């Protein structure tokens, strides 16, 4: 027997309609690429998204057509999120920090028809244009009078002119909720980037799940500032979550890594919730220390994309009264896979140090995500907090196969689980702890060493700003861990100082015998420490104990 309930599709346009009707004047604040500040409410977002949608239809957009963006976090990028998907188009957010050849490859692979860009990226587009096979027109996210005089780009148009004379009402089509809505390529450190194609249904379900009390825990009283870019897994879904819960949105435009701007925005706009990768928070915390400032309104900082060092968790809590919510996820998981927020009772039971230890793990999956850990032969490992293996995931917002992958990837198993490429243990209460990525794993004497645990201990030393542990060959042990340290000040901590961090906290045979020092950590396109680059840089390194 079938239930007798209405069948309403889960559509991105319904998020926009809902916010426009219920939070018409709730603000979206946005810093302009060329400076200045822009403010409007959700009703105007809906009106301008409708104008964009009409304009795209008049250009000939058909369901499934891809529309690419190279843009910062700002209100026009948000209009593209809603205007494109709302009429059945696919918004393809491109990471401008990828190699230009990769960007050209991605655009050709996706067969994007139009490209919307912030002025920052015009030189990049000018260089790429001769290699782009599918782009019909390029639109600059500016009014006509702010268009560059000589960009060297053919068929360059103004976004504001495009949408200027269009109607600001739209009867959004009732699409099938499985229709594709967004496309995002992973950075592809090995081989070509892989496209993750989100649907309306997956996007809406992800936004619902993210809003829950023990995940993003956000509501109408919040002002959310995504510092994670809108080209990195949809700014972790926050542009969809904020209008669902009625929160204000603050977009830092191109100033994503600028401590002074982030601080002023947080204080002036009374930001309560923010999200970004650890390197961003490390830089902001340093700026706040150097300038003797404290954050007064921020409640939560979501830290994800890479393991969050306990030093960040402590400093946010002790100096700024901010709770760190570590999230684990991937582009392939929309991205939320787990979040480590503690309940009030857990906080009391754990005490201060216990809280830091727990928050430094990756937390529980929200309902809708299932996690499991297997050995290399696919055998399920127990959830005992000790058995480390391959982390696999499934759920309604997990990618089922890559876009036009032609069977290249083997990450999607035949039994409906996705192999994340992460190594993890699951604790008996369901708490996830990532110990490594399979490609970064250190195998010494046949056993795994967790680079994340070593890095977390190293960064707890006051003289260490950032740490990375990489595998280097060793004639006796196959591989041993090498500690790469960026000191926090002028003093280089000696290996003796650092050894004390590890002793008694990890097995003795895990402890690195040597450290090397570096002035700046190399970063990936998504702002994470690039271990690939570090391995290349220290390719000739030999351990002192390796007499070979
Ligand atoms: P990219 O690989 O392109 O940088 P993703 O954001 O999809 O982009 O990266 C996902 C990977 O990031 C995960 O598989 C995992 O290795 C790592 N990651 C994300 N969040 C965390 C976290 N909280 N702790 C440890 N690793 C994380």
C-alpha cells in the first residue's frame, strides 16, 4: 500500500522561494571584487536570480546545460547558484587555483556553454580562451561601466547588462528532483580532475542535514560567513543552508585570506558562524594575536578539508570563546560526512583536555550518511577505536559515479559504497577518526603510522606553527616518518624538544627521528598542506639512522 502524502520534489528553487517569502529582508552582505560593499535581502536575491534565469533562457539554455563560474564568494555568484539550477541548468564552479591547463581541461570536459567571471580572473581567461572549445560568451560579474577596456577576451559581456531588462518574477519549473544542479571537479592530484555532479535532491537533503543541531547547529539568529570558497564543494553547502534556516550571509569577496578584513567583517557584521580550512584559521588567529584583538560575536568555527590541529581548537576556545566544530567530508560527499560537535553533557564529562582531544577527531555522521572501515581485502573492521582501514561511505548526498568518467575510477565499488581514499578508525560510539589518506600513508616495518596524530602532537608545541609528517624511504624499515616543521617564531624547536611531545602519547616506534624546517608550507588548490610537494622537495632526504 502506498502512503497518501503529497509528492513535492526537493528543488533548489524551493529554497529560494521559501527564503524570499519568509526572510525577505534578511541580509546578504557581500564585498565587491573591486572594493565596496553590497547589501540586499533574500527577496531581492530571488528577484535577481529570476532575472538571470530569464536571461539564460533567452540565450538558449536547455536543461542539463553547464554554466561555468570563476568567482569569489559574493552575491552575484549566489545568484548564479540559484538562477542557473532553478531552470534546470548545471552550475559548474571552477577552482581558479588549479593549474591553467587543468582548468582548460575541465571546461572542455564539462562542455560549459557560458563562463561567468570576477575581474580578478580575466587575465587567466584571456590566456585560456584559445584552448576553450565550448564557451560561447564570457560574462564579467560587474556593471557595464566597470568592464575592463582591453581584456584581450573575445565576446566579453557585462553580467548586469545581461540581467538588466529581464522580469524579476519566475515560475520555477517543477523539475524531477534527481535533475543535475551543480558540478564540481576534485583537484585531481593524480590523473585528471574528476567531476562530481550534484542533484537538486542531494543538495536539498545535504542542506537539511547540515542545519541540524549537532552538525552546523545554525538558525535564524545566525550570521554565517563562509570563508571556504564557493568553488570548493559549494562553500560546504552554506549558500543553501543559510536561506533554509533564515540566517544572514556575509561574503568576504576576494579577501578570503586577509586577516584584517575577516576580523572587521566578523565584528562589524556580528558574524556568529564561519567555516574554512585550517590554514585560513591559523593565519587569522596569528593576525588576531599580533594585533591584540579578540572576536566578540563568533560562536562556531567549522574547520574542515584537512585535520584540524588541537592548537587551533585551544586558541579559538581560550582567547575568543569560540567552539571549533571539525567537519570531515569531500567534494564527493557534498561535502558533509561527519561533524564533531559535543553536547553540553559530553563537554562536562570530558573536561577541557578531553574536549580538545574529541574535537580533534572528525565526529559523527549526520543521519543520511553511513560510514564503514574495511581492510584491503574488503573485510569489515570492528568499530573499536583501534582498527584502522579504508573509510567507505554511502548516503543520499554521496556521489554514485563521476561525470563522464568512462569507468576510469575504481572508487565506486560494486556494492554501493564509495571508497574515500582516507584511512580511519571508528570508535565504539560511532565517532570517526581520520588517521591518514591512503596516498600519504607511512608504512614502517609493515605497520601503519598515523601522520595526523603525529602532526597534531607536533603543532601542540608552542614553537611549531605548522607541521606535516611525510614518509621517506628507510633501508631497514621500508619507510619512516619525517617531520616537516614551520616554526612559529625565530626559534627552531630541536628534535629533543619535539620528542617530548610524542613520548608516552604514541608508540615509541612512531616517533620521527628527525625534523626538517621550512619557512612556508606548500598548499594545494584547496588550501591544504601539499604533501606531494613536500615529498618532492625532500626526495633526496636520508635519515641519520639509515647507514645505507
Ligand atoms: P581536494 O581533495 O580536492 O582538496 P576535497 O575537499 O574533496 O578536495 O578533499 C577531501 C579530503 O580532504 C578527504 O578525503 C580527507 O582526506 C580530507 N579531509 C577533509 N576533511 C578532513 C578532516 N576534518 N580531517 C582530516 N582530513 C580531512
